[in-house]
């Protein structure tokens, strides 16, 4: 275990950059997992850790001590509570973080044949993380993010994803139109366009590419044009439309329900 006591230490500067700068994360090709839940989730699926970072207070917590015990082959950095707070991506430090390499899931030249989640311009970290967690729970293997989305592997998105990232292939900065060329499944978006049908009237047992747009503006014109069908989620009168996270959850789990229901 390596003890670090100075803010001027290059490792501390790197950790601070990983916590707070998308540019630094891209430059180093690394990101931070914050908190025992995420670290444990990574270890459970054997996702390699580069470093484990613990604070004085963190080492007094049994669940963190157990994680340290599971990281015998990982470089462990021990920081004072104040130094740990300096590099932490959150206001209330958890006492443990891990450094991991950013995964490389390139979609270039790849043909997708299963169900997909396609996200266009989702910029809120909490919404993005929640949607990724939902996709993992619904058994969607691939998620495509347009260039306008938040960085999927940022600490804030990872915290909201609650470990769902490790069950997905997340493709960032994707040219959506190019990626969906030749896609043989249905391409569906939620909305009130011409010919829109209620969600429960669709047969969703085959592959579906689900398109979801930004919190404010919805899908871009270019991505919306790719939709082969428009889906309406039926709601009680007088209720505001659902946010993108709730809409995605309803659609993905309706597809899961149909796939688990025998054909009549």
C-alpha cells in the first residue's frame, strides 16, 4: 500500500483530473469508480482495476476493508481524508475509489442484429446513467450514443448506472445513421408523429433499435428520420409527458414482457 500525502504528487493531480475533467479522462484513457458498490460490481464481473484508492476513514469501514482484501494484485493508494476529498468526484467522499481503463467498444464497420438502445443528445448525467442501468436490466446488449451525449464513463454517470455499465457494450460518438445502415430489425421512436401507435399494439418480440432523444429537444431531425414507426405511451389525461428515463424503461420492459410471453 502506497501512502501519498501531498497535493503536488503527480498521482494526486492525475486522480483529480480523472474526477473532474472529461478531457483528462480521454487523455489518460481512464476513469474513476466512486464508492464501494461500483468497485464491488467491477470486481464481481472481473473487470480489471488499475488502482484502488482508499482514505483513512475508508479503511475503518468493514466493507471497504473487504474490498482491499480482494485487490491483492492491484496497486493500492492510501490518502489522508482531506487529500481523498480533494480528488473525489462527489461532495461527500465514499472512502474508496478505483481507477479503470476506458473500454473500447468501437461501432465502426460493425453490423448490429440484436436489439439496441440509441441515445441522441442525452446530456444529463443522472438520466444517462439511469437509462444505461435500465438497458442492462432489460437485457439490451448494445447502447449507441451520439456525439452530443454526456460522457458515458464519467464518474457521475457511472454512479447513476450502479454497475450497469459492466453488462453493456457502450459505443460513444456514433454516427447513428451509418451504424443503422442495413439493420434488419424495427427502428422505433416515441412521439406523436403521423401513424403513431400505442406501445402495446406493437409486436416487439423481434430485434428493435429504440431511439431516444435529449431531455429538452428530443431527437435530432437526422436521427428522427431513421424511425420506421412512432410509439405512443398511453397515459392518463392531463399528465405531463414522461422524462426520457421513464419512457425508455417502459418501452424496454414491455419488449421484455412480450419476449417472455408465449405466442398465442
